[in-house]
């Protein structure tokens, strides 16, 4: 075998080896991205829970708020606050559901199956993140009226 053929064979074998490692690293990298996204969303959970608590407090104290603001329509406020609370709780439940169903261990799956699984989970946790963003922003805007 001449030198050029040996060099080509070595390059080909090295490329196959590197390709195999990249695929393994690929699913591990995607899994890390998913876990990092989860951690980012969880950091927003304190805000969401705080907003839920504030809404709950407002709902329990609407009568006293009415005394200080006689123009307040407590029926409408109760409805709006309850709807907002339900939206926040739904976002929180979506996170809890995702965490309950997430399986970081891919034992018995090929690297490609693992990568595909984590890509799907990444899409799901991004949806949860978007839901958190929308709901907490809505709540913040509405709650800003109650200083």
C-alpha cells in the first residue's frame, strides 16, 4: 500500500472515530442544554409563585380594597384575578408535568434515539419557558395596578 493510500485510510478511520464521538457528545450536549433550560425556568418559579400568593391575598382582601377604592368593581376584579391565578397555576403545572415525565437516563437507547429524545424535550421545556414568560408578564402588568 502506498503512502497516499495509507494516509487516506488513516484519515477515513479517524473521521469515523471522531464522528462516533461527536454523536455521543451530541446527545450529551443536548441533554445538558435541556437541563440548563430547566434550571433557568426554575429560577423564574419564585416569581411565579410570588405572584400566585399576591393574587391569592388580593382575592381574600377585595372587600377591604373596595373600602379604599369605592369605584372598584369587585366582581370584575375577582373574575380577573381568579383567571390570572388559574393561568399562573397552569404554567406551574406544565413545569411539574414536564419534570415528572423527563427521563435524563437513556440507558438502552442508541445515541441517535437519545439525541432525538433530548431534542424533543428541549422543544417542550422551551414551550414551558415561553408559557412562564407570558404568564408572569401578564400577572406583573395586572398586579402593577395594586400598589
